[in-house]
C-alpha cells in the first residue's frame, strides 16, 4: 500500500481518539502505523536469504512481531510519562496492525504469522501500489490537516474524520467483495488482479497442454462482457525457449518482487549466440510501466551474461531486438 494511504489510515483513528486517550498514546499509534516500512532502510543489506528477518515486508509485517515490538517500546514510554502501559501498548498494536492489514489487503505477500511461520499471505484485493489511491489519500490527508490547524469546530471535525473513515471502509469493502466474487467464478489456472479503478481488473491465465504453455493477461470491467487481451504469449514445450524461460524463472526467485508476486509473463528474443528473456509481473502491469526481470544467456556457453530488474514498458520489450 502507498505511503499516503498508510499515513491517512493511521491518522484517522488518532483524530477519532482525541480527548479519549492520552496524547502520548495517540502519537505512538500514529508512529506505529508507519513504523513497519522503516525496514526499507535495512533492506539493501539483506540480499542474502539468511537475512530474511530484516528484508522489506518480512518480519516487520507480522502481527506477532508487531505486538512484541510495541510492547517493548511501550514500557519506557509508560515509565517516563507515567501513563498506563496497557493504554500505550494497545494504541501501538492498533497502529501497527492497521499498517500490516493494509499491506495484507494488497497484492504483495506478507508473513503475518512470523516467526511461527514464514509463509506469506495476501488478499490481493487492491494494488500493492495504486497511484490513484495514493493521490486520493494525499488530498484527503491534506484537507484534514489544514482543517485541523485552522482550529475547527470539534464536532464538525469529528464528523469529517468519520466520513473519511466510512468512505475508505466502503472502498475496501467493494474491492474485497469484487475480488471474492470474480475469483470464485474463474476457471482453474486463472487469477484475479485488481486494477487501478475498483471495477476494472485483470485476469491472468496460465494454461498448459501436451504441446505448449500459454500465458495471457486480459483486461475486464465488472459490469461488461467485453474482454481485452493485453498480453498473450505461447511457447512450445520441449524446446530451448522453454528451457531458457525456466532458467530465468529459477533466477527470479532471488528477487523480492518475484518472491512475493507470482503471475509471470515471459518474452524471449534470440540470435545465434544469445537468448534474451524478460519476465513481467502481471500484478504490476500498467499501460506505461511494469516490473520486469531481464536476463541474457550465452547459448553455447550456457552462462548468464547479464541480469537487470526494474520498471519499463512491455511494448518496448515486445518489439526489442539484439
């Protein structure tokens, strides 16, 4: 989930709890609502899988770890400020849980039960990063803060805060219901991927027959039978192309995005010496940019020449040549 939605969803309960709990507890709640993403500062040092605990959206996005961390941080705050430990702790757990729940709701997997289990979960009801939601949340957050600092009427301000909370509950509710209904109706091998707008979505399909493997990405609207094919890649089995793609997929497991997302669409270009494979994550697809992993293999030596990941246009890759 984007940073603006995380901040806003942490700010709303803070405003609603004004005059009901201590200022220290409110501030702690807000801090813990954005605390889990501080792991991005240590993630560059955790390239080895043995450091999974510190990697982005790993242990920091566990309800269990959150409960322990907030408990540890709550104790000195309680002692120094002479405030109820339970009040501080519960506020911190609430803020931390809001953050983890928002990420769990999106397309990126998080280990919500770590350290009991490293298994990662997701609801995939919204994009991991939705720029339209981020813009909407940023504007709403700005409106709330401006109104707060111009000394508003208490009940009007509480009403506005409650209104925003209801709007977001409705938004997330629509997203969740749409995801459940559509996924239940999809055939085996097909997966729902949320779009940037609530009622637009993508369907990722991977079908395997005796002769070939087909990867397809379709764009659909909830209230329409129209179906737009965005990407459609087919590869014959028992060929060098499939071998190269399988090799690239194995390499991709060392990349965090590919570890957390699973809907891969491959492209491949070859010449006499090299095979250039590009894996696109359908969960990240947009018309302008999608997340990719590019791998170049020397065909005769069977060596990896280069590896590169990032964001770019699939149309560029589709038309690219050596």
